[in-house]
């Protein structure tokens, strides 16, 4: 089992996660007033959780993956700074923002992953980033008011990072036991469902 197999086996769910009405609205400029800002604040809070998750994954990772994960952490730190700048430009409060229930569920998944195999963790991390890249590629080039954001989340550098995570996940899956592979697939499915539902924080469409 490889990462491509997971996407192919669960294609309808993956499409729901990466071709959501929210993304179509960002592409066409038809998002309801305030929807993008509402989502942006929640995504900032999500990245904070992701930073913690990934920092705890580094010491559990094989030596071959540590540079990749540490580089990802540095990118997340830069991303948080960028979010803070954009939030200030848009007069969005971040300090006292409350997490949406879906966001809290995502954070709980990150905590639960610490009890699972490395294969499950690296597969989940790859799925998070691959979904993000695929989703914003679907929204590309973005309506005028969102073009800067879409471009920021579809850079060649980000695509290269996602590709490296894919390779790391494939290597881990190749070495995994059958139980670990099932665990990794279950983690992939949890991420895909949460990615689908996360867009629905601001624009309903496909949540179950």
C-alpha cells in the first residue's frame, strides 16, 4: 500500500475534501460575506495545533526524515507569522478566537496520533498537506480578493515539500506491518473527513 493507493481507494471522500464549495467560492469570488475571514481565523488556530503535533513527531521519526520534519516546522512558524500579518490587515482578532468544534476534533486527532505508529503519523501529516495543496490548486487562480492567498498556498516550494512528505510516507508504509498499514489507512480517512468538514466551518457542503 502506498499513498496513491489511499487516494484512489477513497476517491469520493478525497474529492469532497479537496473540491468543496468553499474552494469553488474562493475561485469564483462567490463566498458569502465574512466566510473567508471566519475560515482564516480557524485555520490559524489549526496551524498552531499542527506545530505542536509536528514538533512531537520529530524525535519519534527515523533519522532520514528528521531534516524534512524540522524544515516543515520552520515553515509552519513562518506561516503563523504570515497569518498574523494578514489577520492584522483584515482586522481579525486572533488572541481570543474560539476554536470551532471541528477544529477541536482535529486537534484531538493530533493528540491521538501520538499513540499510533510512525507510519500512521507520517501518513496523516502527508494527507493534511496533500489535501491542502490539492484543495487550493482546485481553487486556483482564485478570485481577485483571494488570489494572494491561493498563490501563497500553491507555490512550487510547498508542492516540493508535500512531495517529500509523500516519499517519506511511502517509505514508512512499505516497512509497516499489516496492522500498522490498517492504522495508517484509518488515520488517512480521519484526516480526509476532517479536511472536508473544516471547509464547512464557513460554507456548508458535504459534511456528514
